[in-house]
């Protein structure tokens, strides 16, 4: 809602020196969101005056029409002589009154005006258009003023160029502030000044000879006021003040009837509609549409109606979408001016509709037809049903005043009975909600300022005003009191919380994962979770891969990515590629986040009641409908993991780093990770590790498949890991402190030859088992293949450290343990001692 | 050893003559002093203190002396050997110090050589910022709560007093999840706020409830410098007997002081959220210009766009209808709730000009934030 300060002052006698910023600050504290305060006209400098066109000479030989004119600007130019001006506009004739800026003046831009030679003539000034003056974006040529203004009159004041406009974003609960009347009420309360309510008008009572209206749906339409004005001059135009107020409020002046309905809507908040009475066929009816009915709206669009749409109809069928947009067939006609007589023909008899429609019906219709209009915006948020009569009266008065019509005596006013809404409120409720001490008198006074009727003492019986449909319960009223008393004045204090329990084990674990990976050199990213088929194709997932079953969005940002991720890899690899593209070549990235796994049989989540707690069964049904959303961690690496430098050669990142990252995470979880050779997309079939805790697969790691690397335009040998953190997490884990032996260690090395296909993990497991309790640690320190190992074989060399907790081991004991280890390895994996 | 010889006179023994002993002593001292390095000193040591050195040989003669002569001879030799050993030890220390000094000079390196052996990682600043806020609340006795990102509409809207036709529901541009029949009527959305977590927390048990819930939320905005369709919120809720708007103010004041700093003014603007009543928007006095940029084109402020205030978030007293939907008796309990946008705080607190930097995952943006924010 754009509120010109000059207009606001018509209803509230604000202090003279009060600026737009001052008023904005007060309104902000009262809860209106004033987004900007616009300064109008500060960039226009006179002399800007009314001119009368004395002569027009059409210049020829130029690419566009050019007029050489003499204009009477009265005494404004100091000489009283006609002003010579060259003009590019053609929408005026001799005798017209126009707006002239004289040399020395400045137009917004800034464009300083001076006398100059152009098109072979002197041009001492400019005839101005509305846009050049910063009045609006209308560019239908220059402004032609009504004939009554004297040449030389100051046009800055005449056109009310200087003003301040408050742009207010109105929250859905404050529909009444979509009007000058509502904003003025807030301003009056904020300043403690009286309000001159523009809806307080003398209105003749309803009678039986108004235009015939039948309301078939009194729920959808609980108020319908119709008034008729006849004998209107079809050629009458909106006066400057009316046009200017509309322009400042952000509405383009169109024609007198439309301008007046818009003006009254801005003034009192009641949307109006004007019909050409001679185009309406019989009585007006208000009813719901029949499925399949059609209506061509004012914007020329033919619309298929739904049975829920509320309609205004006549004998011919629908003539308007109630509260949203009128129909084309009964629209006020554009006047046609007879070139000879100068007389205009067009609409002379007008029906003014001021009705009240049910907010939900209007909201749905506006949404369904994608027609958010100024009217629907107001109806959705609640219009004062009691303002309908005054609004219609105001429109009638303006039509009579400006267009010389006659108000018919008939007044149609159909009103469904409204129960009086009275809300009982404990007088101390505002105190209790705010934690402040207002007292009953203050509470009563503030509620009265809002427009409520208040009676009672300990319990107040409050009747909210008709323009506040949002006030429905005691807390709504408490809010009004606290807001008007000022949030700043509520004393701040701290609640006394019960003893805290800190972070949960799972939360601590999630933090540890991030800290551990960052400590291991990984940089965290947060990718969007949106994916599409192309994401999975690039990963080389089979058509029946479970990860292709996704949760889909109805309205994705990008139609190619309508689904939610089932793996973190697409986003993570995307970030990796983006980094590489920007010249960051040595990368180790990680992400933690949820993936979205649809239920085997997707269901609809129920819409539960809100007037009571849902039952456990209902909540269980609701939760069961949600997709599984486990938390994952993933890493991706490329380039050098250890850089080369003056200290020597570095090391490229590879599958082993990806597996090691999983171990880092497992260590943060405090669980033992088992690694097994596997084949799983998108990993390299020979370089993919399956990661297990016990017998449960918790993730995969390794080098990406070369095809995937190519499809995603990643650097060769890019590696990645993805793990399910939920599967890794184990609540209530507690480490028992191990005995630390002070006896000396006995170190034994073994070199084993195994088939190349045997996995080191299996050999190690066998050695550990065979070595028994004396084994303190085991380390693989060398692996090689080749001649020395034998064809199809590999050599694995281990250091075994033995130690007892209660004695120094003898050489024999250590050797026996070593032999036992080798024996089990031999039995399980066919390992043979090298050199044996 | 030979038996004592009663007639044996040390002066008669050549090796025990005082002048001979003194000479041997002086020769030793001279040799040590002349030793240029530890090797030479070692040779001198063997020559002058070894088994075959003059003083050692002389010492052996003492045993053969008659008892009355032993003391004097012993003293003579003892003093000489003491002086020699002392000189040796002193020279040893000197030469070792010389050697060490030389070796350490030879071993000197350029310690300013860059060493990038272990690459550094970093956590995303939005993660660490969320943790910092969590910790502030945990210290106040709150628990950290979380919930699913694909959420039931009932929890994201209805239970929060946003019924199907509520105008505020269209204010939020929601991603709707596809139903099995392909329609939008799955009853599920990508949560537009972390508030459903509050409902879950309330449904989970009786008050008192003090919870903070950080998390990712979604709205259908296109990514640009100040918008992202996927962003983070932190919300907090307190439900207990006698909770007031004043408690909300006190709590936020503590948070702001911890997060941004002390001495900054807060502005409480009445606003509208369906799930709170009264509702407020909180503005923080700009901590960069402290309002000095307002109406002062010579001193523009990027942080607050010369408005003097920075929007912090929305808050209010929990609407009793929300308590009812969550099964909490509003006649006994009341609550407050508030929500903050983490991206906005990061932009303000750390001078991040473009929200895209938080989204794209460029390591050059994230690395400087390190492990903590
Ligand atoms: Zn600032």
C-alpha cells in the first residue's frame, strides 16, 4: 500500500513539521512494515508553468514529426511574450493548455533546461509529458490540462509534484491497512490524534426501488450494495487531483469511472465495480458457477469457470468473477468523441457495486485463475462489510460531482444477518502475555483506539470493529494492546530453565565427523539436493538401481532436476568440478546431509485436526508416509593429496584416501570398519571398497569408474566415498581403558607370499587371529609383486609386535606366537612364508 | 705390590721427586691447553692421564714407600693429578662447546621455507555458525532438536495455524512433494521453515520445553546474491508456565550479545506470523555504522544499506492454537519462539557480500573460516 503523506494528512492532523521518515518510524513501531519513504518532486526545479498553445507549425523533412510552437506562458518568462518551443509530441492542438518548463528549470535526470537551437529554430523550454516530470510511466505524449487554468500558473503546485510516499508492506492480518482509512487509523493511534474517518458519510437507507439484485449464495456474498447514477457525461475526465492521488498510490489513471472506483477502494478499502447499466441484462444475481461455464474477463481472457467460483451474473450469464475481476460484456465503454461536434458518446448510466465476499472463495478463485487483483488482495485479507454503503455513496458522489450525473434514489442493500462477535478477555491477559503491567484502564483505552467497544471490569466484553475480522480471540486483543503500548517498553527478563542435558550423543558424533574430516584436510560443502535422471545416468547407475527411485517435487526450480537426492555424490562431484573449473586443482571435499529414500509403497501424509492433539496412531501414520531421510557423509578427492615440494615428491589422491576417509569417520564413531572388495556404481569395478560394520554394509569408497569421470568431466582418477552416518552411530558406546604393559616389546617380521587375488584384509585378519592375545599391533610395511614374488603372486611383509602384560616374553614365546599367526594365515589364505 | 721398605725415601725415587712431578703436571696442562680439538685432547688425555702416563707411573711407586713417607708422596701426586684432571675436564667442556657451536651453525636451515605437506581442511561457516548458536542455547539449558526436511504439510503449515487457505501460506513459496498419483496432494512439502521441529518437540512430551532447532529449509526462490532456494534457519522455542514476551526479549538479548557483541540496540517491530501472537520482527542496530549512515550519503554503510538497522529475524509468543494442536494446555502453559536466517547473519557478521559463495562450495571461500567461526 502506497500512502502519499499529503493524502494521509487529510484524515489525521499530523504536526506540520513531521516528515515522511518521522511518520514511517511511528508506524513501524506500531507494526506497519514501511519499506521505503519515497521523495517525490525533489528533482524538479521550476519555472514550470501552465502554457497555452498559440500556434503550431509542422516542420517537415525530419525523420519524425516536429512541431514549432509559440506558447503563452503569461508573465512567467518575465516578458509576457509568447515562448518559442520546438516539440516532438503531436497529441495537442492550438488552444490546449500544456505544462511548460522554461530555461533555468531542471527535469528529473537531472536535465537542466536552457534555450537552444534545434531543427532550425530556437527552443526556449520544453512542453512536458507526465513521465518527464516523474509522475508515472505514462508516455502518451505531453500533458494536456483542463482548459480552466491560467497561463503562467505554477505547475509544480498544480500537479502536486512534491510529496512523500510511504510504501507499506501489509501483513495478511491487517487487511484494513490496504486503505488510507486504515493507515490513517494507525497513524492517529500512534500520534494520539483524532481520526477523520472517510467512511463516516450520510447514506440514505436501503429501499425497494434500487437495482434488482438476487444473492443466491449468502455465504459467499453476505453484503451487496448497488447504486445507480444516470446521465453521466461519457467524455468527462478525471480531475488532476484524482489522477495524481492514483499515480502516487501506484495505480494508473484509466477513465473516470474506473478511476473513481479505484480511488474509493484506496480511500476506504472497499473494492467497487462499475457496470454500464444499459449493457446489463435484467437483475444481477450472485451465485456459484456451473462447471464448464465461461466468462471473458476485462483483460480479454476467456476463462473456463469452476463450480467453486463465485459469480456476478445477469440474464445473459456470468458478467463478473466476484471480487476478482469484472467481465468484458458490461464494462464501461471507452467514449467516442465526434470530430465535428466534440461531443462524446459512451456509457451514461452506471451501476456501482459495493459487495462483501467470503475471503476463502475469493482467494481460491484468484489462485485458480492466476488473477491476483487489487480487489482480490483486499477481499482475501478481509474487507469491512460495514463500509460497503459508504463506499458506494462516495463513488456516487464523485460521479455526480465530476461527471454531472444524477444519483438515482433507489438504494439496493442486501445484508446477510451478522451475529455480533463479542470476545471476553481477562483484563490482565495482556499483562500476562507480555510480562508487563498495563492495568485495566490502559487495556480498555487501547482497545477502544483500535475501534473496539469495551465493557466490563475483571473480564472485559470486547466487540471488535467491523474492519477487524482478524480479531477473533482474547490473544488477538492482547496483541493489540501490547503493540500499541510498544514492544520496546516490555521489560526483558530471562526464563528460569531446568538443568540442561547438553548435546545428544548423535549430535556430538555429527560434530566429530565434521571436525575429523576437516582435520584430515577436507573442506566442507553444502550442495543443493536436487537431481534428475541425467545425474544418475552420469553415475552409470543401472535402470533398476534402487537409487533411481526418488522423491519427486511437483514444482522443481529446474525441470531437469525434479527429484531429491538418494546419494550425496551428484552434488558433491558437481562442487568438485566447479572448483576444478575455477583452477582449484588439488581438492578434498566433504559433505554431510540427508538423502531422501521413498517408501516402498508411497502414501499420502494425512491432514490431521488442529483443534486438539492428534492421536499417536495418527502421528504414526503421518510419520510413516514420510520418506526415509538418513544422514550421510561423502568425500571426493582429486589432484595431489600430499603436494610435491622442496621436501620431496608428494602423492596423488586415490582410492586409498577415499577408504581412509571412511576410517576417519568410523574412528569418530568409535566403530571398527571392515573393508571388502566390491563392484558398485559409480566406482571403478576393480577399485571399489565395500565398507561394513559387522555384517552390515554402511557405504562404499574407491576410485570412480573412468566412464563416470568422463561423463562428469572430472579429472582422471577422481575418488569418492559415501557412508551412512545413521548406520555408523551407536548410542551408549563406552571405551574400556586397555591395560598398558610396561614389559619390553618383542618385534617379529614376516613376509608372506599369497595369490595376487587374496585380499590383504583377509591375511591380516588371519594373522591377528593366529597371533592371539600377545599381539599388540600388526603393520603391513611392504607389498610387492613381480619376479621375486612369483607369477600371479604377491608378497606381503608385516611387522608383528608382541607383548605380555605380566612378564617379559622370551624369544621362544614370541616366535611361537608368530608361527601360530603364520599357520592360520597359511590355512585361511594359502600364505607361504617367503624363503620357506 | 711390594712390601713396605722401611728405608725407602721418596726423594730418593726419581719419579717422586717434587720437581719431576711438577714438570709432569705442567706438561699435561700445556698439552691440554694446546689441544685444538676433541681428538687431540683425547690423545693428550691418554698421554697424560693414561696408565702409562708419568703421573700414573709415579703414583704406583707410592705403594712401595715406607708408611711415614706415603702421606707426603700421596699428597704430592694427588694434587698434581687433581690439577690435571680439572684442566682436562675444563678443556673438554671448552672444546665440546666449540664443536657444538660449529655443528649447529653448519646444520642451520631456512626455517621460512614454506611447508604444505599436510593440506588443511575447513568446515563450512554455516555449520560452525549454527553450532555456535546451538552452544549458546545449550549453555542456557536448551536441547538441540531436529526433524525431517521432507515434512508433512500438517506439521509445516496446519499445526502452525496456517490452514489451507491462509493468505500467509501463499507468502511462502513452497516446494510440494509429488503424490503417488502424480498430483501435489501428497500432504508433504520440503519444509519452508524449521518450525515443524518445534511442533515435533512439543508433541514429544510435556513442558517445560526449551529447544533450539537449526536446519536446512527450502523456498522456491532462484539463487542470486541475496536469495537461495535452500537455506538455513535456527529456531528456538520455550514452553513453560508463565513464559512471556519479556522472556523472549531477554533471551534474544543474550543471544545477540554472545553472537554479535554487547551494547547494541534492538528494535522490536510488531509483525504477523500465524504461529505467534503477539509477533515481532527484530532489528539489530547496525554494528558497523551504529546508525551513522542514515540520511548521510557521505558515509554509506554496506552492512545495513544505510538503514541503520539489520533485520535479525521473526519472533513472538506462541499462538495458543499452536499449543492446542500440539496437545499442550494453553491455560497452563505459554511459550515463545523465534527464528533467524543463518545466511543473513553470516553475511552481516563476516562481511560476505554474495550468498552464492555459501552455496557453490568454492574452497577459496570456505578455507579461511577454518574450524570455528
Ligand atoms: Zn550500517
